[in-house]
């Protein structure tokens, strides 16, 4: 129980310590994931068009 409360307290402290960096990191991660998703989709579409 203590470990859960400690983890939550640490998470809140980190979040409020520097929320701008937290937000920027989230945006960077989302942009990176979107780039990978688009590359995979483009590759799949190219493969499908080659088969047709």
C-alpha cells in the first residue's frame, strides 16, 4: 500500500514540477507514433497496389 501511495506522490510531484516539459514530451511521443503509423500504412498501401 505504501509503495502505491509513494508512486502516486512521485508522479504528481514530477507532473507539477515541470508541466511544460511533460506536455512537450507527450507531444513528441505522439508525433513519433504518428510518423511510424503513417510509414507502416504507406508501406502496406504500396504493397497492396503492387499486388493489384
